[in-house]
């Protein structure tokens, strides 16, 4: 079974192909807002590198958020189109799960933190369990100060990852909190393929039109509307 | 160095009467897909309008539009393919509007079209939305001969374009401030007629007297450019001074002023370049009064006038697929590194 993974939730855009044998090929770029420009050529490149025809793909995985709205839609729209054309199922994985996944051997609590812009971050907590990580909180949006307050209330050490953790590192400057920078700043398409593979083995997939994006924030107009209506 | 988002054209691809193109349109608040054969035979054209979603906000909300496109596009494409009786691999190209429009919305269509082209191993064609509107008329009446003058009037644009050859246009005139459709929306909102403003004013104007109030006709005797912001202000001032004025009369008189200017300038443009045909395009072209006055002017002037059907005037994907047929034959496919260009202009000839 071959899985094509498309990841575009943050400033980085990535694509990977893999399956039982692990990740066969991947490509990531993070040079400015060029998700749509870079993603389609990357898919072709990764297929060539993996020596795979697109028609050999049996499942398309996408990062469905939370993250940059426009970036997310580029990846999800591309993924839905490919799955629709190939008539294969899809798997959606959260950007926060993807960020936490590479830290599964850290033996500490992990908090995945994605920059939500406008002074806010998306986050979720994970705890180490045999064979991986388990998410212990629902993905949420709030200020870095709100997250810092939650960290303060938690016993033991926490490892933070993601571009939100890096951007607001000064707010989380505590002895029992560490921020993993560098490689762990963006969710990767390699993690996506690996996590999607585990889901695919359980046939935990959906049809393209059933994919739902995890925005966690309403469009401004709707927020203004409900404020005005007193709802 | 930042590369421009413009599509990289390669060599022309031979197109003929059997070339089947899937077109995708997501530049504003319509999610549309269509299959057109040979540039003019519409095998299917599906449009899913988001008007109801945006109505309570009194205008298109970009983030809401983008969210709707990503949910609606897959089923809309599926329906267009089923209606056309064709399957993906039967197609010869996939086209999408890449500008002008709302960038988040455009990117959904462009990303989808590029991915489909990649899977089906066919060319991708990036289409200019304005150029697609110019082709809407040719799509329905292939007997139209060039040169043509197209009066393109929508919520975002008001322009007179000379179409001398395929892919070569000359801008004869355009609005200096508000687009005509924008004026309709703003006046409708002021009069409390709701959104979208065009159809609302069209409806209530039927019960009013178009000569009740003499609103200004800006620049009517002067060149081919337009200006509608003064008219909008004049309507607001009139209603403030005469709160008892009948809304139907105000709407009818306002509409009459817009139509007067549009028709006068379109005739002048056609005379000026010796056009063989005069056609109407864009969302405002669905206005009943404009359609009526436009056609009688063409008959009077002895020009081949053509009114696209209302479905073809508003945003749709058949016109995108049709324009793509001409583009593919003239310039070839676009690169898969194509992005969206929200401020894209018509490719104009300069003297």
C-alpha cells in the first residue's frame, strides 16, 4: 500500500510517499508563501524520486489543520483532487499530531504549538505511552500567555515544539519547560505518511468530500456578526 | 529572487473540434466546473452559488468564500464530469481561473486543477477571468466576427474592450472609481434592498418611474471612461433630502442613469473602432433594462449585437474552458508552478 502525504499547514509545504517500507521519498520547502506554486511540482518530483506512478497510490493523506488557512486549503484541495481522480480514500491528520510524532521517544510530556498569527497559538498536549504518544487535550486556540498558565499548573517536565513555541519561546522560559527548535518547528510530510500508514492499516479513512478542515477559528465576519447579534 | 506567479507558457498544443477541456472557476463566490468540447460545445456546466451564505453579511466575505470552495469543489467537479458523460482520462486539458479575484478562493481552484492535470497526465491551462468573460459571448454565438467590442460590467469591473484577434485586446475605457455592479450593491444596501444589489434593484425598478429623478450621467458626452461614485452619492443625497421619495422611483431612476451611460459609451466605442459586433458580459449584463436598451441600440446602429444568456453572464466555468481552448492552441499549457494573481489584468495590446 502506497500513501501520498501532502502537508501545508505552516510556512513549510511538503510532500512524501511511503508505505510498509517506510518513507520512500519526500520534499519540503519553506521559502515564503509559495504553497500552491511549490506543491504540485513537488508531488511530481517525489513520485519520480520514489519511482512511483501516481496511479500506484492507494491512499492520499493530508494535514487538515490547525494552521495557516490558505496554506491548508492548498494542500487539502490538491489532496482531494488527486483522491477524487484516482478514486482512492483519504486520511486526515492534525498538524499538532504531526509535530508531536517525532518527539515520541522523548519520555516527557509534549506540547505541540502552531503559530496562529494575530498573537495567538494553536496547541495540544501529549503524553508518552508504549509505542508512541497519546493526545491528552483537544486542539485549542489562545494566547501564548494562556498556554504558559496551563504549563505552570502542570507537574513535571514539558517539551514544546512547533513554530508557535519558537516564536513565543520567551513566554515559556521556565526550568521545567524546554523548546525544541530547528527541525521540530514545522509538521513534516514524512511524519504524515507514517501516521497515515498506521491509520490505513485500521482502514480509518474517509472519502474526499468527507474531509473537514480544523480551523478552530471562525471567519472574522462571523465573529463580528455574532457579537452584533449578541449571540 | 522572487519569481512572478505568472504561468510559464511553453509551445502551443494543437486543438481541434474534439478537444475536451474541464474548466474550473473559483475566483469569487461561485464554485463552478464545466466540460467544453472544441471551445464552444458545452457538455456540462455546474455552478454552485454561495450567495445565500454571504447574504447576511451584505457582501462576499473572502474567508467564508474560500472555506466554501474547498468543501464544494469536489462534488461540483464530480457532477460536471457525470453530466458530460466523460471520465477524467477522456479529457485533453484541465483549466482554472488564476486571477483576478480573491486570492484564497483562486488558490483552491488552481491547486485542484493542477492536481487533476497531474493525475490525468494532461496539460494545465491558467485562465484570466476577464478573458474568460470575453469568450462567454463567442461560446454561445460562434458566428460573431472580430473585431468585437465587449462591454464588461460586473461587481469588480466596468470596461470596454476591443477584441481584434484572439488573445489580443485593447482597453478602450474603464471606470475611474466604482464598478457598475459595486454601485448597484452600494445603492441597494443604502435603500435597504439587500444583497446582491443588482437583482434587487432590477426587480423593484420595474414598479418605478425611470424619469422620476434626473440623476447625473457622469462623463456621458466625454470619452469612453466611466465614473459611478458621484451617482451613488447623488442617490444618497436625494434620499436624505426627500425621505418621502418612493424607493421604486429612486431605484428605477438610478438604474436608468447607469444604463444610459453604459449604452451610450458602448455605441461610441463600437463606432470608433468600426466593430462588427457588440457584446455584453459580466454579472450586470443580467440586468433586464440594460439588456433591452443594449439590443435596441445595436439594431438602430446596424451592429451585430449579442447578449449572452444570464447564466453565461455571471461567473461560470464553461467560459473558462472555452478561453482555455484558445489559450492552449495559441500559447500552450501553463506550468505546474503556477500560483494565483489576485490583481491580474487583461493582456493588452499597446500602441
